[in-house]
C-alpha cells in the first residue's frame, strides 16, 4: 500500500470517528486525490469542506482547483475560481497550470492577461506554464509568446532556468531554432532539463539536418564537462542524433551507458534502441532490447513491428501485430497504417481488408494517415477505382493523399489522370511535394512525353525551389533513355551530382537494352558492377550482353569473376496467403511438409496452361535475367 492510499485511509478514519476536520487535513486529502486522479473521492472531500464551513479558505480553494485540473475537470476548476471571493496568487497560478495540463492554451492566455491586469506579480512558474501554451502552435501563439518574452525581460526573469527552458522550447517548436539557441546561450546556470530541451529542439524536425545532430552530440560533452548528470531523456536524444549522422559505434557506447545506469527497461529509451538496431539490420539485438522493456506499451510494440517490416520479416511483424491486438494495448492509427502499407507491398489483400474492418470498428478509419494507406493498398493491387473512391470520400486530402493518387495513376500507365490530379492539387491550394513531381515524371516517362517531363523537372527546381533527388534524376535518365537519347541521358548522370548512384546507371542500362546499343550497354554494365560489386543482377546482365554480342570469352570471364567473388544470384522471395496464415518461399523451395503435393499440383496447372497455348514449352532463362533486371531498374527509378 502506497503513502497516498494510507493518507486517504487515515482521513476516512478521522471522518468516521467524528473528529473535526480542519483546512490542513482536507488539503492533504485533496493532494492525495490529485496525485491519484481520484475524482469521485475528491468530490466527496469537496462536499465535506462545504458542510464543515471551510469553503472560503483560500488554501482549500487552491487545492480544489488543483484537484479538479489534475483529474481532467479544468472547467469545474474555472467555475470554482470564478465564484470564489478569496483568491491569491497561488489560485491564479493553479488555474493557469490546470489549463496548461489540459491543453486549453487559449483560455490559459486569457487568464494570464487578467492576472497581469489585476496587479498580481507573475512568477517563473506562471510564465513557464504560459510559454508552454505558446509552444502548441495555435493561431497567434508565436506573437503572444514573443510578448511574454518581452514581459519576462521586463521582469528580469528571462535568464531564469525555468523561464529560459520554456522560452527555448517555445521557439524550437514554432520553428525559430536560432532564437532557441540564442536563449540557451544566454542562460548561465543550465540544468539537465534545459540541456534536454535544447537537444530535443535540435532533433524535432521531420528531416533532421546533420549540423543539428552534431550540435546535439556536442551538448552531451558540454554537459559532462559542466558536471550535469544526463537523464533518460538525454540518452534518448543522443541515440536519435547518432542514428541521423550514422555514428553507430558511439551509439553502442551510449547503449552501454544506458545499460550501466539501469535505463534499458524504460519504454521510450528501449524504443529508440530498437529503432537503432533495426536500422543496422540486427533484429536479434533489437529483440533483446524489446524483451528488456518492463512496460510493453504501444510505443515499443510499434518500434519492433516497424523494425521487422524494414528488414523484410513480414511474417514475424504480422504475428507481433496480432499479439498486440490480443493485448490490453490497442494499436493506433500509425501502426495500423504501417501494417496496411506492408500488406499492400506483400500483396496480402485479405489481411489488409481485415485491418480495414478493425479500423472501421475502432474509429481509426477517419484518420488521414490510415486513409492514405488505404489508397496506397488499393493502388498497389491495381484497383484504381477503389483508390479513387477512398480519395473522393476524404474530407480534406493532404499532399500525401494527392501524391499517392498521382504516383498510382502514373505507375499504372494512366499518364493523363496523373497530370489531371497534379493540376487539381495545385488549384486546391496544396503545393506539390517531391513525390508529386516524381509521379508526373514517371507518367511522362511511360508515355514518352520528353519535353513535358523536362518542363516538370525544370518547374520543380525553379518555381518551387526544390532540390532534385536521385529518384527524380533517375526518372529523367529513364525518360531520355526510352526516347533513344542515350547521350543526353548519360550527360544528365554526369552533371546531376549522383554519378556514384547505381540506380542512375541502371536506368541508362535499361535504355541501352531497349535500343539494343550493345557497345554502350557493356560499358554501363561494367560501371554498375564497379559501384555494386556484390549485386548479382549486374553480372548476369553483363554476361548476357556479351553472349548476345557473340563474345563468349568475355562472358566466361564474367562468370569466373562471379565465382571468384562468390556471388550467386539471390532467389526471389515470394509470399502466399492461405486462410489466416502467410507463407514465404523461394524458387525450388521444398521445405514445406506438403511440398510433394504442392509441386504435383503445380505441374498439373502448368500442363493445363500449356495445353491451352498460354505458356511456351521452352523457357528462356537468359530472358528471365534480363526481365528481372529491367524490373529492378523501373522500380529503382520510380
């Protein structure tokens, strides 16, 4: 039994024995209710206070405001505040803190303004709560935050560590990172909370810049030199920074410190460790971190499922997802959309439909992130009608929704639809992102619209000030290559800054094969092998090119080079969904207990298709290699 429970038992015993309750006894009971979140008992104590004639005591008014706020009933706290004549500075601060805790930031700022007008002094904690409200990015929050900053300077509180931390956090969350850094540098007596806030501010962008990650790492060493002891939030930010700039050995040292300080069982630190080891492809270590977490909430479960998906372990990810469904923790819209996207990639439509049913039942279907995954799943399976229907049913499609529709139409050869979606997106006031431009470039490539594609590529850079990524440049190479402009395509590669990216040369190689330019194809294939010495597809393609040219001696050299480097063609992994189970297999796989029956059935099916003239008797394996390589090029480019 905890201290709070014992306190409430003593309070109840005192009441039952008829002992007179004073303001201190009642205040203690209300504190226990606040910390336990026990609203029903808190209301009972409130009733006893009124019956005992203690309702006008300011200490009890303040305790009641605090209790109602912490129990999620801040509107009750406000009513009590408005109808009380005996208030002090603590009363105002308690209500302000209550609004901050319950996310009612606009009401908080109104009360703060009234408090200031009443002549009561604002202290560091009042300003801290108000600045936290401005971090929520509601309409006008940044302007109000700037006003509070000016007020803090006027009151001489801007260098206080509590106010300074709140200012720093506000500027970082409203996109003014330089102002946040300036605040951080001004405060001399920094504590661990301020260091953590600065590190989190540097790492909170969706795409973290390397310089921000390195600065966050530098703050860790500054903390150590100043004698500030790191907390679990420090280590969480450190791991995030290490992942960003790929300093993996240092991340492992941080893991050792986490283990030494007994923090590995924390769900948030454990989740970041899972992310780290998943990125390295070490799912065994990720699983070890997962098993070390005491409280397996949705956060580590999601990290583990995503890790398995990133590493191609779809069956294990799906099994863990079903385990999550059976637990007390219920999946949120993020994990459901992630699993739905994975089902789409694996062609597991039945599982995807089951997840949609669950989302409908739990109300998650209304979330935009899930709706976008629905569109992707339908489009991936070729059901553009259902994808379009889902899109039309969305209230306010975002840039992801539009981009998914554009890319889906382009991938399935509907270039004009892709262009129409692109123009509709712009007319609806949504600015295209890099994926939207990728979609129209793919559409142009598939339709052979060279000039239109080059115009879109130019528009992206000039009109929208976007930096072209390797995916866009590979699409342009593919666009020019398909049109037979191989020299121009190679010039794009050499001038793009991505000449060391294999996907660029694979796109050119694909064009060489289409136009039967054997001489250029040999040179380009050799370049791809130079960039990807351990990838089998390029060797197979080069071997076939030499064979086509009648150069058997060079083809033999390629084969011997593969043997010397121990490079083998990796078999493609396939999945099939039977009932509620997902099975994976490779070409020639006989690991299944019913493999003989399966192959007998397969032979029977092949015989029937041959008798109908649907399959040639002779299968060209050279053609298979070329087809697989071409598929790889198209996938990489798009």
